[in-house]
């Protein structure tokens, strides 16, 4: 994202205020990229420092949110490229001395944080599509902001989001059939009539098999059509 000197809208105080408003989302984004609490926390602290030092150079203050997520992406990808993620170990707090183990409650909280990032419906997306969806759906960035964060042309980003949303819709339909269907084959794929899929991290192979089964099986295809009709009726109500 280009920068130039701007007036008060790009002043450090204004940028840090924007950081404070976005801090929870920025942490969640860092955690989704790094999958480790300590590394995400360290990346978040680096984002704040970079924002403090360079915020006055922001060319388009209206894109300050996208700029902050761009910084977060840069900090996370640099850590992954350097191989520094996980070096401190997942059982200690950042900066803690040797042997400073997490409490059980803190360890449970961190596991829940990671579990909350599970998104079974996105199992059919590739990494680029998944990241675009994370920014668009979880963090509610506009397509223009997503394009700025990913460094992609706007038309390419819009197509990327459309393709990702189509894959999510296909997977969601198959998972809903798994939740309400009665076909015997669903027992093998995960359990007919179960709601447990909402807690799954659905692998690509199982996702492909499940989606293909819904396409091929007349019973499950009919169930998918009824579920879709029911959701459409609820949405129109």
C-alpha cells in the first residue's frame, strides 16, 4: 500500500486509536495465520509498533483498517518465513523466564481460541481463497480492503471471493445434509443426523467425498434441495 505524508487523519494518535479499535480482530487474524498464541501476540505487538512509527505516512486514511491488517499479514508471513514460530514453546508466556508454565485454565483458553477458528464450511477452499474469506467474512473487510491487504487487483480479489463463497456454499449444503439426512452412507462419512460436524476441522479428502456423495445420491440430493428451500424461506421471512 503506497504511503505519503498526510495531515491529522494519518497522525500517530489517530492510527493508534484505529489500532485499538481493531486489536481483537488483528489478534484473531494473526492467530489464524500462525496458529500459535505466543507468536500471534508477538506479531500483534509488532503491528502496533509499526503503526506508531509509520502511521503518519499512510496515503489513504480511509484505508487505515486495511493498512493495519496488511501490517499484520506482513508480520505473520515474516515469522513463518524466518521459521521463528514455535521457538519459544507453547507452554510459556512471552518474555517469561525458564519453566514459567501456563496454568491449566490458560492452556484451555488458548485451545478454545484456536478451536474457534475452525471453519468446516471452508474446507473446499485453497489457502488464498481461505485468507480472502477470513478477511471478508470474519473481519468484515470490504472487497476493496481485502484487495489492499492481499496486494491483489480489485477484479482478481472479487473473483477470488466469489469462487471461495461458491465452495463454501457447496460444502455447507453437504454438511447440512449430514446433519439431517438419513442415508446409510452418511453413517460412514460422519454420522447421519449428527450435529457434531460443527466442531470438526473437515479435511479436504472427506469434504470431497461428502460433496460428491450428495451429488450422486438421489436421497441426499433431495435432502439438500429441501434444506436449501427451508433456508431460503427463513431468509425471506
